[in-house]
C-alpha cells in the first residue's frame, strides 16, 4: 500500500470505539501486557515516522480526544500511528485481494463483450453479405430480363428484315410482271383484235350467204307456178319430192323465215364486236 503523504493526506478522525479497537489490535500485535508498558519495536516505528499528520490539518478537539484516550490506556503516539499504518496495510491487502478476485470477472465480462462485438460484427457481415447477394441476384435477374428483351428485339428485327426482303422481292416480281404486261398487252390486244376481225369477217360472209339464200327463196316464191316440184334431201340422204304447188310455197316460205332469223342473229353478233 502507498504511504501517506504528510503534505496531502489528512489524518482520519476516529471515534472512541475505533480507537479502542486499535488499542486491542496493538496489544496483540506488539505484545503489550500493561497499560504503562510500550515495546519500541523497529517495525512499528519505521512506518510511523512517515505517516504523521500535519497538526494544522487536524481539528484540536479530535487530537485532544485521541491523545486522552491513548495516554489513558498507556499507549504512546508512535504506537497508535503504527497500529493505524498496520490497519491501512490490511485494508489495502483486502482491497487488492478483492480486486484480484474481481479481475477474472472483469476478464470474463471483457471476453463476453469481445465475443458479443465479434458476434455483432459477424451478424452485420452476414447481413451485408446477404444484401450483396440479393443485389447481385437482382442484377442477374435484370440481366436475364434484358438479355431476353434483346433476344426478342433481335428476332423481331430479323423478322422485319425478312418481311422487308419478301416485300422487296414481291415488288420486283410485280415490276417485272408489269414490264412484261407492257410488252405483251399490245401483242395480246393485237391478237385479240385480229381474232375479232377474223370473226367479224366470218360473220359477214355468213350474212352475205344468208342474204343470197333469202333472195333466191323470194325469187322462187315470186316465179313459182303449178309445175313447181321440190326435191329435198333428208338427213339420212333420202330424197323427198314435192309436186304440190301450195305445199312447195309453204315450204319455201318457212325456209325464207328461217333464213331471216339467222340473218338477224348473225347481224346482232356482228354488231357486238368492238374493233
């Protein structure tokens, strides 16, 4: 224990009960058997010289009470101071023992605090790692979504290019067909016109023949007499002779009407042609 400083430490004020206890302790420590006998032991006086209190720092009444109590019991001031020093030493040892006993607890508390701190740091590190994993997973998910969107966009672009190529090819074919039509249509029109002209010429020839037949029939009807005789060849080559005048005229009249109907029909067909 550290020694008392004469300049800074103040001598404690003790009650009569504390002084009596110190007296009994001093008797046992220094082998004092009578009230007037004092053993000037070297180990008692060595500590007493350094722990005397300054007179100006102690109340006069307390000093008088302490001196009266110690002198009345046959103790010197040096002996009392030695007993006080011993009591202080014992108190210091007890305090050191108490501190030594609490040191493991303090170490345990420190260890627990360190463990708690490490645990908290580990938990915080795990949380940060989990957050980082979540962020990374979200980034990967977004990357997958972006990759899928890019793939779809590329497919759409590819399809659009294919459609554009198809439209371009269709336009080229249409242009070629138009060019072919420009070259062929005049020829087709010319061929059609030539065909219509040929048909018109054929109809004109038929009409002329029919007109001639009509004129022949009318002439026969005008000049027919009782001696008229018709010889008609049937479908199967048989010949039928008609010698009756009225019957012959009637047959000729029917033939003329049929010829007129044919003439009207062919004339209508000829009028429908646009040359």
